[in-house]
């Protein structure tokens, strides 16, 4: 099975199938990322299979999870906070074409790459913002959902994401281990953010033997 076939199978397994056009876009994106990564540091990962199946595919469960939590609205506004090389934002957009996805990244070299990748992908409803959460230069209360992977420890990530959400909006954080939701740090962050725990999704990606988790919180005011 080719890596693109494996990517397509992964998307189907999460009930977010990719059409041939979006598979071609996925291939173009990974090719661009690999070429730029050879010149400037975008990701420590260089294995092609891992770029597809451990990183780009990791946006698929977020798309499936948010479709359920947001009741699949026509065109939800979703931010990928601290987008880095864009894996989660691109994966989510490919799996949910109707979503309007904003990639938020503060590092210039990564922002530059994301702009190139967004333009060359031809994906409508995909934009890039150079901004740092918590610095006042990200649109407040603008998004139906915010996702983050490896941005910051969970209590800090909650505090950074919550102001970007509309009332009732959903924040989804990637977590390797089950978070201690009753612990003082997370509970305090949720209280300050006026947010509450909603749901947790446990999943595995292809050719991995460890579980990953998505943890969802809802802004209450």
C-alpha cells in the first residue's frame, strides 16, 4: 500500500474521507514542506511516511471530533493555534473542506512557509496569520473552535485559546496522557477562562501502538 493509499484509508477510518483532489493537495503540501525543511527548520521529522501518517493524518481525528461537538455547522471558523509546519490545520482542512481554517503562527520562517503552502494548495477558506497568542494581536472571540498540538502545557494552552473563542466555542487540545482535570492547575485555568470540560477522544494513528487523546473544553460565557 502506498503512503497516499494509507493516508486515504486513515481518513476513511475517522469518517472524514478525502477525495482525489484533496489527496493530490496533501501530496503537494508534504512535498513543499520537505523541500522547505531542507533549507530552514520547520520540523524535526524527515521520514516521508511519518510526515503523512503521524503528522498530517493527526488532523483527521480533530476534524471528526469537532464535527460531532459542533454539530457539523455549514462553515465553522477554526483556528490552529501555534500552527508550526501546518500539519494539524492542513489535515483538518483537507478532512473538512467546508471549514474556514486559520493557521496562527508567530515564527517568521514558519509563517512564510505556511503562506506559500496555503497559496499553492489552492484551498479556499484557508488563511494564515502571523501572531502570538496572548499578545493581543489575534482576533478575540472570533472562532467556533481552536485546536492546538504541542503549543504549551494544558493550563497555559487553555488560557491562550479561550479568549479566541466565541461564547460556546470549543477548544481541543492534543494530549499524550489523560490530563488531570481535577488538578489545581487545570481547574484553575478553566475557572479563569470560564470554560468547562466537554469530552475526550482516544485514538491511534496507523502503525502506532500508543494511544493519543483529544480533550475538548467549551467556553461558557
